[in-house]
C-alpha cells in the first residue's frame, strides 16, 4: 500500500481570490513505513505573498522570484503522487489549491482539465482526528502534543517539514507505530549471519523487516523484571500471570 503525505504553503487562504501555491512537500510510505523518498518544490506564484501568510511560513517574494512556476513542475508532481492514497490535513484546502493550479495549467497548455482525485484516493487526516477526538483541538501542533511527537524544530510552517510530521501523526491516529524509518540492520552489521555471530541472536528476515529474537540473557532479565513487578503490585502483574 503506497501512501503519500502532502502539504502545501500558499500566498493566502483563498484561491478563488487569486491566491496561489508557493511550496509543495510530499513524503512517501510503503506498507506504513517511511521510504525516505520525498518530493519538495518551491514555486513562483506570479503574485505577491500576503503579509499574513508570510508571518506563518516565512517565505518571501524575493526568495520565490527565481523558482519555477507551477506549470513547469506539474508533470513531475503528478508522476510522484500517481496511484497513491494521498493524505492531507484539512484536505479541502490543499485539494482546492492544487485543483486550481491544475486547471490553470490545463488552460495554459490547452489540454483537458485535470483534478487531483483522478490520480489519487484522497484521505483527510483532520477528519480522522476529529472522529477520534471529538470536541478537542486537532491541528497539527495539538496532535503532536497528544501523541508525543516531537515538533520542537517547527518554528515556522514548511510544506516538507509539515508533511514529515503529519506522516507520524497519521500513523498514530490510525493505530500504527511512528518513526519507523527505512528498515535495515545496524550500521556495523552487513549480514544476518554476522548479527547472529556477534550478538548470539537468531534474526529472521520477514516481509516487513528483520525480527531479532531476545537472547537468553535478555529473556532472563525480562523475567526478573516481571517478578519485581509482581512483588511491587502485590501479585497483580498480569503479564506474568498470563504468560
């Protein structure tokens, strides 16, 4: 299953009044695992960035002056997201802007009008969050606090940064583990046989990654910890009694 988490930054809040996209950031996941494959592009909107928007993302007209216009990057964006389930936080906002840009591109290139839902299944993570946490704040910062996701490096909004944070948030909302990067062996280990030899463990390669069984020493330490909890809890350590 291929997911693409997408975020945009814009010149303002309303594409029907002339606001345009100035940044797009995408993060790819396969089978709920981050692949490290991303798409990131700044875009010259051919109009001014509003003062209010600039205060949110810090992107200026001067910075965007030498960036490509949307028509120059539309094809590569569509290729990146094609066939994926597209996850966005407050999807109607991003979809509205993207469909507007695609419509302008189609008009300028005299081709058939294109919409985002022709290329992707669209999922709104904000709607998922509201269903799971009704009556609570469900913006990205609030969800990071709720799920213990570190976003301390987010001083200003940025499309790629926010897409990376949203990927962790989406996995947390939907019950998956977060911060699972490319699955690989430790850097110093080059093979399963080396891992078994050096650590006394018997790793197993599966479809979802490497499974490393606990060593005899680790199992003994685990058992001692459970026995300590059994004493502290007055005989109510359910893990010990269940297994």
